[in-house]
C-alpha cells in the first residue's frame, strides 16, 4: 500500500511477507490458482466509452475474447440507448449467443434492489443466458430502515429465478459495512446469495481493505478488481479510483487472500477487472456516528470525464483497460513465483 495517508495503512499489506508466511500446502494452492484464475472484463472499465462514445455491449465481448478472459460483467444500462436494458429480447438473445460462441460467461449487474429493477435485470440475465446477477441497495434514511428495506427487497429472489439458473451477489457499495452486509445475507437466508467484494468500496464505509476482506471472506463469491486512493473527507474517507498500481490498495495481498478462499476448489468464481480512473465517491460513514446513522440518497455511480478533449479521454480509458489486464496478470505471476518453495 504505497504512501497511504495516516490512519489508513493497515498491517498485513506486505504481500511478500504474507506469501512467505503460508504453509507449504497453502503456498502450493496459491501457486496453482494464481496461474489462470477466472478474469472477467468489466464494462465499467469502459464507462465513458459506453456513455459518450460508440461502444456497445458486443464490443465488450470482443475485448474479453481478444484478451483471453473468462467472461464479462455488464450493467443493464451500459451503452445508454444501445444497452441491454433498451434492447429487444431478440438482441439480448443474440448477445448471449455471441458470448457462447466466444466461450464467455455472462454476468449481469444492476444498481438497485427495488423489485421492478431486479425483475428487469433478471429478465435480461435469462434472455442472455447469464449465470449471475449483482445488485446493491440505494435506499436512503436511517440505517435500520435501509437494512430492513433491503432484506424485504431480496425476499423475491426465488420468484425472479424459479428455475434456479442464477447466482446472486450483493456488493458492498460504499455505504454499508461488512457486518451489515453479512447481517442482510443472514436475514434473507437465500442459498444462492453471496457477496461481491470490491477492492475499494469499503473505504467510504470507514473500513480498510484487508479488514473488510477478512470479515466478508466466508461469503465472497465474486470480486471487482480496481485500485484507489483514500482521501480524508469530513472525518471519514472518500475514495478516488486510479490506474491499477498507483493507489493505496494492497492489491497483491488482496488477490492472494481471495485466491486462497475455498479448500477443495476456489471460492471466488469471477474477478471482474474494473479499472475506473477518476471515479470519486464521498465518505458515507464516520467515526463516532450513532447506532442508527442516516444514509443519504445517491444516484447510480458515474465518472466525470473531466475537462479537456473527450476523444483523448476515451482513448485513455481504453488504454487503461488494456493495461489493467496486463498489470493484474503480472501481479498473479508475482504471486505464483513467490509461492514456489
């Protein structure tokens, strides 16, 4: 974790020391799993190209195939008017068929737990042949009400997927703590509902990466991989996403710990490569807050393209997405090499 600000650095971030501390058995397991884990192209890595450029969902499939990835994670709204949300069923089925021809697994994402939004996303997942549906709550109000409403929202999961084709993941998305997410899963009690661990989203809830990973570890099924810088914000922490390898996150160590989850087979089934340089999220939780803090309303995530030439910004985003694939594979190679005994 490079030049992390005071109060944010945490013990255990030295990945070489972590790998050296592993038993021979765990080191062999890490070395084996680091060779070819399931890496997915994430549409948010092309967020600006989807919003302001000409990128459409099939282009993400092409990117994943060119770079030898296992699948794609795509939001229902990626591509604006060209998105899966606005596509007729025939186009959704064609998208799924293209993914199948390329040997790619599809994961669908939405930024809501409201019943109409979940139903819409599940319909898209079924039409495309997707295997996973991710969501997160955006309720506002006292924390106790946010938790209760989210639990009530997720009571419909079986009705959305009566043939049990989908796995479901709840993402920590900046406002809820790890303990609160685990409590939601326990209260919902759905056998195919797990957590999606994002490398940086815990920062805004006042948690540090490795502490959040340790807390969520038993229930993590999928991951969003990115780097970010922690910024002091009104007594809490904001996060500014940045190019992989330039932030404050212990990425090697997080990858190693996630790869080790699961004894007989890997617990994490998808690592989404979610490069998102320039995405800024404010602090949502603060030290000393009461037992029932108020969660403010917020829109779905967006990145400001910033000033300057938009075409250059779109080109940079595409370059960074390619670079992240290379950097993450280099990190995995580092871990595999260090695990050799």
